[in-house]
């Protein structure tokens, strides 16, 4: 059967279909449970959460499913350049965005460049709750952390945007590797070279990894239906991960405006921009991404996001969606479903039909 792969056997799931672990508040226990209960692997993006919030999320998840699930963290969740960040540069860059705040008649937020990493403390919560899978992006955890995961039977999944990154992940002994193509929505999780130098497409990347590594591969980026899943599996992927298709579902924590935008004609226009968070991510084109080219220096991550958060909130409140970042992959034009359980059933049936 098409769904009996290295990944499905490794994780004890029926179908090698993963929910993309959407951080930044987009994940919900309901969305995760819909995917896990249908036989896939539900995921929860937790990189912004404090350890105690991760524990609470785990309780909410386990109240809705007893199936395996994946919790996702960022190894590098604060840019190194934030250390000793010059106050004059902070002022100069915030001034660049001031016209948008003036348009909405709201003040610029007061910002501090002192932002400590949460990752080490978050790992303590991981070891306490012991999810079936820990996935991570933007780097590789220390060997002692990976060893502890193995000791606790937590399967580890790292993300690679290049073959070189995948080779390092395999050397570290992870259980599976996400081949993250540039078509994907959200942040580019590059960690060896700058994201703008790590833009291999999903299907090319899957084939590169398949030729050089033995670790199971999870394809992600631009996959939204059974045809995409079948194509990825045919090229050697052991599983697929879908983000935008599930983000559009009612169970996600995306705003109604975001979900509507994903089903609109605007969704065919996406761009890689760092203007909204400080790190490269794919989103639907908006006024800010057009006004501020990628080459323009912005604040480091996550300080840029803290600058833009009140602007986004005010813009949503006033219906100024041209000032809001709506994450989306390049294949949103093929979205059809607004319910996660219905989407999962369609993906399973379509893939089966394609791979008969």
C-alpha cells in the first residue's frame, strides 16, 4: 500500500501525511487532533511559548487525541546580531516604518533589543511531556539534547533547505529530515547559509537528498493535494508535510481575513520577504513587501516582529489588509477545503487514486 513507508512505520501512524507545525499562534489542538485522528501526524508550533504554556498545550492536545503528535521548536530563535544592537540603528530602522503607523494613527512601540532565547528552557518541557515527535528548524540541537530524546523515545525531525544541511542533520542522527522547498509558506528555515542563498525547489531538493542520504525524507513546499503527495512519494519522499492547505481550515488559528485571503485571487501572488519578522518568509504580496525590498535592512528577528505586531493588529481591526502579512505557499490557488477532517480524507483518497 502507498501509505506503508519508512516514516509511517517509524512513527506508528497510518498515513505519511504531516500537518505543518505552524508557530506564531497559528497552531491549535483542534487542528492537530483532526490530522492525527485521521491517521496522519498532527503538529503544534511552539517556538513562541514559555515552558509552562507548552505543558498546557500538551494537556489540551491529549484531551482530544491519543494518537502520536509532533511538537516543533526553533533551535535558533533569536538572531545573534541582537546582542549589543546599536540604539541609533534601531531608531533609524523603526523610522522607516513610521509612515504606516502614522496612517493608522498609532504610536511606534517601545522596543528593547534584550530578548533571551527560550529554546533551552522549552526543551525541559519537551522532556517532561515526551511527545512522539520533536521537530525543529533553524539549526541542530546539541548532542546531549538529541541523546536525551533518544533515551526518552522521542523521534527527532530536522529541517533542511539544502543538501549540505541535510548531511549535517543525518550526521547528528535525527530520525527524519524535512526537505523544505522554497515554495513553502512561512519562514525559510535555513541555518548554514543565508536563506536567500538556499532556495532549492521542493522536488529538486527531495531528489538531491534521496541520492545522498539514507535518513527518511519528508517533502514540504507547494504540496496542497493528492497529486502533489503522489509526486513527492514517487520521487523518493517517505512522507509529505502540508502547511498552507491546513492553515486555510477553520480549525487553525488564522484570522478569518487570512483564510479568506488564501481563497482569493490575491493568493497567486506571493513573495519572499523579511520586512514583517526580520527573517525570510513567503507570504501574499502586500503594500509593505512592495515598498520595502528584500535588500533593505530591517531589525533582527524577533525584534522586527515586535515592531510590526501592533501595526498588524490595528490594520486587521480597521480592515487594512494591504498592511497585514498573510503567510502562504506558492500553491494556494489549488486550495479547496476549509475543514481539516474533510481535507485529510480528500488527500488520502486522491493520493490512493493516483498511486493505484
